[in-house]
C-alpha cells in the first residue's frame, strides 16, 4: 500500500462487543499509512473487543460519542461483531454521527455486521454492498444490492464480509480514504 493518509483523521465508532480483529487490524493499517485514528464510543473510558464468542482486550476511548464533532474527521471506520452494531443502531447520536459522513460525502468503511448501523441511518438504498451473509435480507429490505464478494466499493463506501477479508478490506479502505473529499465510481 503506497497511499499516504498523512493529515487524515479517521473516526472508529465502536462499543463493547466489536469483533476485535475487525477494529485492530484496520486501525493498524490506517496508522501505518499515516492516518490519525480515534476510537469514538458511547462509553466514556474504554471498550472491550470480542474474539468471536470470547471476550477480548480493552481499548481506550479517545473521544466519547457525546463530545465528538464529525466535522473533525475525514473518514469513518465501522467494525462489526454482532453486539457492537446491534447496540450502536439503538443510539440516536451514533446514527446521527454515521449519517453525517454520508451527508458530507466523506468515505466510510464497514465490515461484517457493521452495516446494521447503515440500515438504521438509511444510507444503503441503491448502493451495492457486502456484509456477513446473515445481513443479506436486512440490506435488501433496506434497498441495497447485496453481493457476496470479499470487498465492494460503491462511491464513498467500502464494505467486506468477515475477518478473512481484512487484507482486501484494508487495501480498498486505504485507497478510498486517501481520496477523502473525492467520489470514486463503483469497483
């Protein structure tokens, strides 16, 4: 990856129960490309990841959701896990935060169960997207065109299905985020 994300700020929105590898590996890839990342959460001090069904590590929250300004960020990463997006989609402030990135055409990367929050934000209609297979019907019912591919880029949105897709996800996320402020065509 040769894209340079220097001077880019990326928000990572999570709460307890995110799939740890889907946050940690993309976060590391972003930082290795020069981005500054901030963990944003409804929790104020720390969040706990999960390794599938087992509790994982704790990570410090950089900015509590109730104090964050989406204008301070160039892009947004939404990791999956089942519990994480299921909790976030019930929080109006989280949905407003996510929606603001789409309203301002900023790039968003989402993986696994993360698209549940996009459905709640009503931003998938007419988009091509992938996810964990159990979200297929939910996404189709919300007006998205669901496809079973390791990574899908649709304008300012990149999506992937699962942890095995992280290398492709990271590659496309960094490419998309490096063009923050520009819109790419479907790939």
